[in-house]
């Protein structure tokens, strides 16, 4: 059977090799017979896919079996062979051997006893000979010795068999005749002692019988039973209960079930003699039935275990090689479909598992190279152990490489899904969540509909600009991309840490959104937007990477010896339409609203007022008092896109108080980026429960050190006079605050310049609002 199984496997493998080679020849034949002219005609775009009944089967390469399929077939084949061999070798041991069912003396002994009884009846044999033959039969198949533990004997005994005689008598068609014959078959009491004396010390231990069983055999046999159409008259050795041996009496064979007994009778007689009268012995089969039931249960359990283990093994291979990766891919696709931004988290989790696996391999390799128990052994044993470990390592590496090779395709697909999802998340951002989700949920078609309706959202809109960008572009040329990305890394990182969403990068500008929702209140997000921009400015001026541009010869020539990488910011709160902008050829996920233009104009106004951050009164009104107190109103003006005048609030910052950080000691690689993202996520969650956003923003505190309470009091007095039209009084306060900081205060200078245009006399129609801010000259604003 084993050889046949192996031959069958070889035949299947030969057929498989032949089938693959035939397909390869067909593919080569089809490729070689292609007409070059046809190739020229087929180079244009075909529209046959729009016709009915067309199937995409032309010019498709022949499908070769994948590594996953080959590995799955090979593993399954090996395990099927092992399973078959295991069952072939094990099942014979779980069947009750027929040689242990009955002793060979069961049928032969019945003939011997019958002959002795007939000779005794005819006077050709003594009674002692008849009694000895009966006792020999009953003792040889002694029920009582067979149901007791005779393992202490060094010889065989009745316990070696599963069946034992318990009923003896005569059977026939005529009851009276049978009863008359049975009455003369009793055994004398003295025969028992004589028999046990003669059989003492024999190779086969016949054992003894209890007194209750002897008494049954010494009285006339008169128990009438009916079985198999014959009237039986005899005696049962189990007719009386015996303490410690027999708890349930059996008077007739019919007291047992059919499968629990076996009948034996003489066979050396004619059929007519058998029908007329014969001797009958009944054997108790209950030990055999019990053992058979036990073996049957064991067989069933074994088969169930084998099938279960085989099923688990087969399914494990299928799960590990095919189903598991597919399910993981489906789970990832569903996760990305529900929230495309989760793709970034999936990528981080996948990278973390890769790094953990790499670390385990390194630890294992290190432990294999220098195990402590090998170092402490003698030289000979050390060499032997090293050789064994080397062999085990090679075997493990071979098995693992085989598995990794088979998993290569599914791993590539899984990682490709994660990378595509990550690119979608990075490319579309928060504004593109609805675009990606709606298209991925539409499973009825593979077409993409990017032109979905927009969604109105309430948000805090931030606008950041890199100052002197046109000059930097002219000087840095191809390196300008690196320059912008270095700044973007700081801007996007801090905005994300403060629960914002980077949206659109347009060279020197960044559009940043804090979307207000039930989970994030307007007060919390307004505070975070102001603090985030302040920290961005501080981190830009502390960055050792960006500090190197201060010594760039080209930039110093154009901007002077004291050139800095600098940014300015504008913040406004209002509604915006979130959605896709573009066509079927190119789309961008962005926000459209007059409020976006307002934020942009507020940023441009920072050049007029000589500050880095200007926020509208809509933002400051949403902030907590702790943040709002740190701003000052610098003007009130009409801004393009707003129907009402806006108060302009400045968040004062002086970056010259900051020191450049020391360069990091570690190389900035993929692993360090992953760690930075993990740290960023932790800090992001901490911001939700933080009561003081300035606690961790030490650079913000340092940049505000020059702005004293006295300065703010004088400026506020000057601004109040300016707003009320008392410009001469305002001039006195503002000229004082202009030089009060040790450097020129931008808002004070801007207000003085504006009042000077009117010779420090407020116009007749002055209501505390200056004219509309307009923007000219490459990012410089004027009113």
C-alpha cells in the first residue's frame, strides 16, 4: 500500500511536469508566429472593450503557477502521504485480535464432554471420567478465575481470554427427555477436590471455584431455558450472587443480550442426533464486548484526532500561504476604505513588525555565535555542540527561506496595498477622505468618480508662507525642493501634533486646516492653531539643518550677512467647502471659501505690520482667555472676502532669542522617522488632556521674553487713542512703544506710518477702521 501511494504521487508529478511543459510550448509557438504588421496595427488604442460579448483574453501571457500554489501543493502532498502511512500503520493495532476471542478448546472440549457422557451412559466409562471431562472444560474456561486478576501467576490462566463458560446443560426438542438426561449429569462434591488436587502446579492455572458455584453443579440440573428453538435444561454457574465476584445473577443465557453470549455444542454427530439431543455450553462474551467497545471508542477518537489534526495542518498551510494574507489584505483594504488616513498607521505597524522580526533574527544569530553553555564546555564538546548548532541553524534557515519564498508574492501584494493607501493618504490628506472612501465603497463598478459633491465644514484656516522664497529659488535652483521639504517636515509635523491637517503645498505656501467637530471643540482647536504656528516659527529657527542656509554664499550675497529662513502666518476661522477640485485628468483635494482668501491676506498683512503671526478676531474669540491674553489688537481693517471689518490680533514673537540646536547624534533614516512618528502620536494624544499648551513650548516662552507688561499697556493705550480718532495722543504712545523693545516694533511703526499719511489727523469719516488691505510686490502687503 505504501509503495502504491508513492507510485501514484510520482505519476501525478510526471503529469504535472508534462502539462506545464506543454503550456510553455504553446506560449512560445504563439509568440513566435505573431505577425509584425499586426503589432503595428495593434499599437493604437482599441475600443473593442465597448462591444458586446468581448472578453479580455487577447495577448494575455500564459498563467504560470505561483510560488504560493506550488508550495501549497507540495506541502499538502507530503502531509497526505504521511497521513495515509500513519493510518495504515496504526489502525491494525486498534482492532481486537480474533485469536484472543476464543480458545481452541471451546468447540473441541464440547465434543470431549459429550463423548464422555455417552460412554458413561452406556457403561463404557466410569463416572469419574465423565466428571473429570466436565470439570476440565469448566475449569479451563473458568469464569471466576477469568474475572479475577491472575497476573501474579507465572503461567497462563483463564484471564488470558475474553470469554468464559457460565452455563452447561442439555438441549433438545423434547423437554421431558432433556430434563431426564440433565438430572443424571450432576457432579459429585468429591470430584471437585480430586480435580483441584490433580491440576495443582500445572502449566495452565485452572484456578478454583467458589462454594456457591460447586453447589450448583452438585445438585440435579433443572434450570429450564429456551434458546434458538431448543429447550435447554442445565445449570448456570452465575445463578447466585457472590460478594466480591458477582453482583448480578444470570440464571439463563437469555438474561444476557445476544451479543454478550456465545453457544457451543458438539459437532461430531449427525444432524438428526443434534436435533434430537445434544450438550450445550454458553460462554459469557461481556468482557469481549466491553473490550471491543473500548477499542471502538479509541478508534473513533484516534480517527477524529487524526482528521482534526490533518484538517488543522492543511488549513494552517492554506491560511499561512493563501487565506491568511488574503484576509489581512481584505482587512487592510476595508480599513483604508473606511478611513484612508489609517493607511499611515498600518504602514507604521507593518514597519514595526518588520523591525521586531529583524531584531529577533539578530538576537538569534548572536546567541548561536556565542552561547554560554558552549563556552563553558571542553574543547571537544564545544566543537561538537557548535557543529550540531550549525546544522540545526542551516536546517531552520532552509525551512524558513522556503516558507518566505512561498510567502513572497502575498507579502508583496500586502505591502503594495499599504504603500498605495499611504500614498493616497499623503496625497489627498483629510480633504480627500470622502473622495477615497466613496469611490472604494462603490463596489458595483471599477470606475473612479472623483467629482463628488463637496462638504461644508467649520474650521480654523491657517496660511503659512516662506519669506523671500523667490530669491531662495533663484539661488538654490534644483536644491529648492530639499529646502521646501525640510521646512514642510517641521510645519506638517507640528500641525499634526496639534490635531491639524496639512492640506495644500504651493511652493512657498502651506494651507493648514483645523476641522471643528463634536470630538474637537472650537476653543481647543483655536488654541492649538495659535500655539502650533508659534512653535513652527521657533523650531524653524532652532533647526540645525535650516541654520546651515544662513552661511550659504548665494543667499548672503542677495539677502545680506544676516539672512534667516523665516515664515509668516495668518489664521482665520469660518466655513469652507471640502472636496475635489479639478477634472478627470487631475484632481486636488482642497478647501474653497472666501475665508481661505482672508487667511491668506492676513498672512500677507504680516509684512505690513512687521510681525510673524496675525489672527482674526473670529479665531481669538474662540480661544481660551489664557491664549487670547497673549495677543494684542494691532488694527481693524477690511479684508478681501469679508463683509465686515476684522480686528487683527498679533501674537508677538522674537526668534532672535533662540539658539540653534546641536545636530542630532543619530542618522536620520527610516527607523528614526518611524520613531519620530510614534513620539508624535504620543504627544498628539497628550494634547487632548493638556491644560497648559505653553508648558511644552519653551521656545515660545523664550521668543516672548522681550514683550513686557509695560509694553503691552502703553501699546494698548496708543491703539485705543488711534481707534477713537485721538491720533496725536496715539502718536505719543506708539512712538514710545516703537523703540521700547530695543528694536523697532512693527505694529507701532505701521500705525504711525498710516497716521503720518494723514498728518496725524483722523479723517472726518474715521470709525476706527482703515481701508481694505491689498497685496502687491511678491508677498508684501500695503493698505
